[in-house]
C-alpha cells in the first residue's frame, strides 16, 4: 500500500497549465463555491503521470485544462449531499480517490485556447457524461477519445460514468488524506 506523502502544487509545477478549479467557483453541481482556497494539489505519483499527459497533449497541439485534483473530504461530503448517487459521487464513508490526491478532472483546449466540446458539461450527472454514450455527437466523441488517449498515455485510467475523471490505476490503494485546505460550510452563499 502506498504511503501518505506531501501533495505537490500543480500550479507551481506546471505554471503554463490552465487550471479552472470548478469547486472554487459556483460553476459546479452545488451551484456555489466549496473550496475556500484556489489550490490544485496532486500526489507525486499523479504528478508524474500528469507530466507525461501534458507532453502527449502538446504533441497533438492541445492543452489540458484542470477542473479538479485533490479534494478535501469535507468537500466530498458536500458533493455527496448535492448528488447522493454512487454512479457519480463517491460516498464520503468510502472516500473519493480525489481525497487521496490520485484523481484529476480534466478537459482539452485547442491552440486558440478554446475548450473542446465534449458533448456534456463538467458535473453534468447524466448518462451523457458516460465516456462512450451514443447520444454524444461524433465530433465530441472524437474529443473524448483524444482526451482518453492522452490521459491513458500519461498513466491514468478513466471511469465509466464521467468523461472528465481520470485516476491512477491503483488509486484506491493510496490512503485518504487529512483535509489540506479549508472549505466553505454548506450554508455559505456566494456574494
């Protein structure tokens, strides 16, 4: 079983990487910010895979956009409260691989800094979010396949319910981490 270790700051490690932490904004399933800090952290093993994935994306003339990485368990509890569906959100009693620092949510951006159409939005908890859903138009399907190939080439694996979620192959064998930064309470409302 991998040991707990210090998480790595993704923004400092990859200063050119586009980071759009959705849970630090209201643009997520809860409709409000959850993270009090705009910190994007990953386990060193996930950083190694992300380094490879960024290189592969660059070869294809594309860029990765990070929507989420390490997630405090307090945030996971709030997401479970907003969507208590184990197909899309892991019960905090089990623990998300995001809370281990071994999972990342990403999409692709082209050379003009336009986010590619994936046929369903981030946090759209619907079967259209499944990576190979037949209702997704062919161009968006190709974008999803590209994203999968890039992340797989880096060393990540996807899941069957969210096109944006990737994790290390043995992600769940890593320990759940104590919360690394603060979250807003469930009663917080954005101004």
